[in-house]
C-alpha cells in the first residue's frame, strides 16, 4: 500500500533540467481483510463440528441442530477474530513502513523509438 505524506515540489539534481516534481510517499505492506475473515469463519465451522460431533451429546438435542447452532456462533466469532488479527497486523505494518521520494517521469509518445 502506498500513501502520500506530503506534496513536495522540489527538483533533484537529475530532474532539475526536466523540472520533474517530487513527492514523498510511504510504502508499506497492508494485509487484506477478506482472507482473514474467511479463514476465521472456516476455523469457527471446524470448531463447531468438533463441539457438535466430538463431545458427548445430550439425547434431548439432535447433533445436526447442535452443529447448526454452534456453526452460527463460532463462525461469527471466527470472523470477528480474523478481523482483529488483520487490524493488529495492519497497525504493525506502520512500523515497517519505508519512506521514498518519487518523481514524475514523462511518458514516451507512441511514435517515438
């Protein structure tokens, strides 16, 4: 992810003749939230299956109904935990961010070689 800190309009030694404006940007790697949410939901479903079918059952409830109830609860909790993990990793990415100075480069005309 690239974010612009400020808009500096100075010239470097190389770009002084061309008059290219410079900008200072911050470059960092930010996590994508959707894969974390999907992974958290899937882990919640796996935990729900373990709770519903792996633990001793109460004869008053059907195992499928217990699985459905716990799937909703644990999948929602897994999605929330996935979002929290992604937010923590996003905040940690600010520490590893790097600053760079970029300058505009004139594009070549299609007929120029």
